[in-house]
C-alpha cells in the first residue's frame, strides 16, 4: 500500500525527516509514537503533500505510484486521508457543503459520476450516527467554535464519509475524554476492513488499547529507531522514551 | 411587478426639461459644475428651496470640492481632481431606448414598492409610489411643503462641496414618510441607473420613520455611463423605537465615472438602524485607463438613549478601481450601541480605503462600540488603506476595534485540498465564505440571493483575470 524510502524532508531550510523508511501493507494498522518534536506531524504532512515541507531525498509511493509530484488534492484522489492534529476552523463554509464538494471532487478525480443530493444525505446520516455526532454540526461552519473533542470526531466523521485507502491520524486522541476516545476508536475500527490501511500517530499508548495496531514504530529525530508489535507500545508506556534512547544508543 | 413593467417606455425628449431649477439644461450645452451653479434657475420653485439652493451655491463658491488637505478625502482626491472644471450635462433630452430592462442591468426585482430613476429622471411607468398615510413619492413633486427645509439640512454643518452641489442642483429624488406605529410590510426599492456618458446627477433621498415604525429600504445604484458623476445624498431619520433596515448596492462599472453617496442617518432613543452596504467596482482586467471611483460616506448620529446601529459593508475592487468607504458614528448620548463590520476583497491594481471613525462624546457613558475591518488581497498590486479610529471622551464605555489585511489562510487551503478539493475550488469557497458573512445579514431573501449571485460572478470574473495575468 504505502512505501516510504529514505525520506528526507525539510522546512524553512531545517531538515526534520532524516532518512525515514516505512512499509505499510494493505489492511495493516501501524502506530507511530514519539516525543513531541520528533517529526510525527511533519511525516503526516509530507505524505499529504503540504507545500511548505520540501522533500530533498527519497520517495513516497502509494500502490507503487510516487506521490511526490502530486498536489494534495490529487493525493486525496489517490486515497490518502490526513486527520489533522489541529483541525482548521473555516468560518462561512458549511460542513455538509464542504463534504459534498470534497466527495464529488474525489469522484471526479476517479472518473466517477457525482453523487446526487439524496445519496449524499443518506451517507451523511449514517456516518453521523456512527460517530454519535450532533446533527447540527453538519449545518455549522467547518470546525468553527467546535470543542477540541468535536473537532477530532469531525475529522473521523469526514474520514468515514470520504472512505480513503490510507488513513493517517495525527494525534486524534489528544484532547479527548474517555467517552469521546471510545467513539473515535469505534469509528476508526469500523473502517478497518482488511484492505484499508492506517497510520495512527500518537504520543500515548492509551489510544492503542482501543485501536489495536499490527505494528508499532518509534520515531526519533526524523528517523524510525524501533519497530515492534503492540507490546512495544506497552513497554514505552512503562519505561518512557528515554528507554528507547538507551536502546538506540 | 409584471415583466412588461420592466420595459422602459420611449420617452418624450422634452419631458425632463419641465423640472424646475435646471431649465438651462435644455440648451444641452455641457458645462463645468461651477458654471451650472452660476446659471442656477430657481424660477417657479418655492421660496425656501430657492434660498436653500442659493445658499448652497454661495457656500460652494467658498469651500469648493474637497482637496488633498482634507484628510478624509486624501485618497479619493486623485479621482476627483479638476472635477469642477470638467463639463457635464445635468439634464438630458435623450430618449431612453425601448427594450432596455432593469434585469439586464443587474438590478433584482424584489416585489414591494419600486421607485426608478434613469439618468436622474423619475420613470413613472416603472415606479409604484404611495401617498396613503405612508408616503413614497418623487421628491420633485413634494417640494411645495416648506417643512422639508429642515430635513434638507445636514447636521453638524460640515457639508462637503459635494453635499452643497447636491442641494443646489438636485432635480429629483425620493421622499419617504412613515407615520408612527406603522410596520411597513412591503419592501421599498429605490433604483438609480446612470447610462448616459457625461451626465451629472445629484439625487436626493429623504426618509423619515415615525416612532415605533419599521421599514425595509433597499437601494440599487448602477452606473454604466462613462465620464459621469453621480452625487447622491440620502438622509435617513429613524424615530424613537423605530427600526430601519437599509440595504444599498452601488456598482460603478463605467470608465472614469464617479459615483458618490453620502448617507446621513440619525437614530432617536431606542431606535435601530441596520445598514448592509455592497460596493462593487469594475473587474474588467483589460481596462488600464482611469476607471471608476465609488465612494460611500455613511454617517450615523446616535442622538437618543438606547439607540443602536449595525453597519455591515462589503467592497469588491478589481482592475483599476478605487473604492472609498467611510463611516462615522457619533455616540452623542448615554447607552447607545454600535457594531460595525466591513470587509473588502481586492484584486488587480484596485485600491480601497476603509476609514471608520467612532466618536464617543463626553456625556455618552455606557456606550458600546465595536468596529472591525477585514481585507483580502488577491494580487500583489492591490492595496487597501484601513483606518479604524476610536475617539472616546467618556470614561465608562466598552469599545473595541481592529483591522486585518491578508491573503487566504494557507492552513485552511491545505486542509481543504487534503480532503480532495482542487486549490482553485478551495480558494473560491474561502473567498465566498469571507464575503458571505456580510451578504448573510441581508434579510430580504431575493435581495440576499441576488447579492450572493453578484458576489459569485464577480469572484469568477476576477478568478479568470487572475488566471491570465502571470
Ligand atoms: N512549519 C514549520 N516551520 C518550522 N519548523 C517546523 C515546522 N513544522 C515543524 N517544525 C519543526 O520540526 C520539528 C518536528 O515537528 P513536528 O513534526 O510537529 O513534531 P511532532 O508532531 O512529532 O511533535 C520540530 O522541531 C518543529 O519545531
Ligand atoms: Mg505533532
């Protein structure tokens, strides 16, 4: 599904990712853990194609097609979805209007007919229930005035509507109470279908109790320094990131 | 209004010469503005009006048009320089061609009551005046009433040369009188179209709402006449406990035209005034020559305790447009509230000015004033001068103001793109969202729909011109 080879990326002239390798197979869920500032969000943004990050070396391939020359919307068309660590508030753009535009833009990219209003509303309704979102959120401006938890749930809601091939969730757990966390995990798990892949970025092990990963990586200073199974997350929780420093040194 | 009413009748060429004061116009000699004052012919007009015109003319001879030295006019000045000596026609004998309709000029049909003026002349066939308790009349026919004298004077005695010109030379306009305790259910729609090149018009609008009345007043002003001047003065008096919702749209798409409107409002105790203003320049990217100046001065006097005003404005400038939006709010007595939000989108080499002044006078304790101006620049060459000003002489007040000038939020663009929207579409959505905040305040559904349409088509024209410019 996703293959990242020797990825170097910098922002404003500073190299942040320093030779990162990652292979994610179809249907797998990978967790990426690491300290604040280790480069997790940078990795997510680089995959999604944010233009202020410059890839200086290496490649990112989705199903054997390089993404590097594609604009963010084309990457979305190829099946990438990024759930933002800090979802942006967009006053004046209604969530439902935006999502419909997004769904149809993706369909157009894939050479499909646009969805009619009725089918679209059906999907919205179903996914709203899945995430136990308040109906009114859809008619409000995108993320405007949403609480932290509402914003994160709204990200997963959008992901559920857009049905991507590769989901990248950047600290979706931060700022969630335990009930919201369960809802989010439930939404994510419902999208695990053995084909769709996921990269779950988190600082804490807690989320991984609910979204059980196949593989856990530790990111440090722009590189993956340790890879293991779900038990790696538990060890990190017990010993802290210093434990990896010792192990990697 | 039926579709046939949209057709402008072929007019008898002599008709417009019947108007008083300006019979000299029948000679059809273009003259400089000052010369028009010199030939002022007030014969047959009521004495009070003849006096008022002569006084204005004398005052104009002293103050002239605003100059660079006048801070409020600094940025407009290059577009009005030498205007006194530019020649204009002030009446026309040109027939209005049949088959032209208002819809083609981009004027929405809103139902309700309509008053239409073309090149300064009242067009009865398109208008639906009222004279039954509530009055909606052509001003020219109502001037025998000398109580209008008081309503003609602008408060503060700070009339500019343009105000004086208007008083001296106005030919017609609209008189609205709503007695107390009347909730006017019909929308009043005033339409001013300027089509003939080289014309100067000075429409005057006088509106008075009695205590506890309500009115929804919409103005559409469209100028397609090159080298023309439209110099309007609109006076709105909101009585105690009354509510006036005023929606005004000015479009100045003609080359080297000047479209000016001074809106002077007074709001009595517990009265409410709500203004939605949309100012649109040209947006023809090709026009490199001198292009339109559109300027609106909106002055609101809060003169009774508990008076409130909400001013929302949107200005859209492209190409070589110059748009000036000035507001001035006087909190003269305690416990008044003012809110202000003006937004601008500028492309090409357009220039805009937002100059918003809020004055809280010394006795005006417990005033609340909020003022905000936000601008979006779409190109390197676009420019905005924003000057929000608070002048506070009372000590117990809540006031806040701010201004921003920026480009589209890159984070928002990336967010939308990452969900699949192409960048052009994401941009468009963000721009529409930016401006719609103002349109959404318009309560007349057809007018709001019209504004949203105007906005969308302006944005796509601008988008197209941005795409061709490297
Ligand atoms: N846009 C940016 N401009 C400058 N520095 C940045 C930018 N984005 C990230 N960085 C820097 O890159 C490093 C990694 O940041 P980030 O990827 O956000 O880490 P994480 O998500 O793991 O906390 C940090 O040192 C951060 O300051
Ligand atoms: Mg991060």
